[in-house]
């Protein structure tokens, strides 16, 4: 217990009391000033600096293996968030189609087509598209004459805010850019196409053919769970 005599004569006591008094005044003053700089609505914070953090996870809604002939496409339809338990509670901010493929190009065979005389495989182009409620995207990949793979991703949120300190926005404005507000619910579709190319051989020796490719695929919803916290410099306290 600190007595009045201690306060008058004990230097350590004087320092302790001064520190307590400083923080009792500084903390309310700081947060009061921060609140005065915010033009908030309801319980949301107003315009200020915010740290936006979160985690992206993926929920698979389809997968398979399909042989697609040269020049053909394969439609992945009947995709809907109704098949996902708890989808209404998820912040679905995008969809991606993950593809992998090999190379099944062959030559005409026979002794004259062995080794280097058999020529080299040519790269095939595999294209993927994903669509949902007016959002769509396309990406191509090649097997380079051997195994390959690529993704096509479609997003409807501001991914540049993830892991960043955002300035000049209110909390509700940030949420409007990173929360889909149910826009991810509903039907989806995806298309995979193949354009196969046959490589060359030395003239008059062999011939090569490539009728298509086998593609392994999965379709995944992109889920973003986020937190928003005011950013402040402890040195200002």
C-alpha cells in the first residue's frame, strides 16, 4: 500500500505513480483520437488503417479422368453448391479447375522407327475454362512432349487486400471487397479442350500420330476466412 509519506519521499514510488497516471491518461486519449478519425456506421470501424488477414482453403466439388480427342472439348456440368454441406455459411470467393496430363503420341513402329529415327513428340495444348454467374476465365497449358499440368482460376473478390494493411477504407468497405455476400452460391460449369500435335521424323522413315490426351481434373471452390483488425503503432502510445 502506497502512503502519502511514501509519495513524498520514495523516488521509486513517485516513478510508479507517474507511470500509472500516464497510461491512465494516454490510452483513453489515443483511442479517443483514433475514434475521432473514423466515420463509422454502426459497430463497424470507420475510415482508418486495417490489417486484413485470412486463409484460403479449397472444397472439391468434382474430379475425374477423361480422354479428350484432338479438337474436342469435355464439359463438366451439374456442379452446384447444393452438394456442399454448409455452403451457405462459407465465403466462396472463386473457383479453380486443376488439370494434369501426359503425352500418348506414338510413331508407326518397326525397326526403322527405333531411337532417334522415331522422331520427337510435339507439345499439345490443353485449355481449361471455368464459369459461374457471369464470372469466367480461361487458361491454356502444354505438355511439352511429356507430362504437364496447369490451373484455371476465377475469383470475385479483391485478393490484393489479403495479408495487407489497407488504408483509406472503412471496415464495411473492406468487407464489401473481400466477402462474396453469397455470390459464390449456385451453379458452376467447366470445359476442358485438347489440341493435339504430332511431332516430326526424318523424311521417309516413320510417321507419328497423336489423337488426343487423357486429362485428370478436379474442380474446387475457393473459400476465404478472414479477420480485420485496426492497425496502430505502439510507439504512438
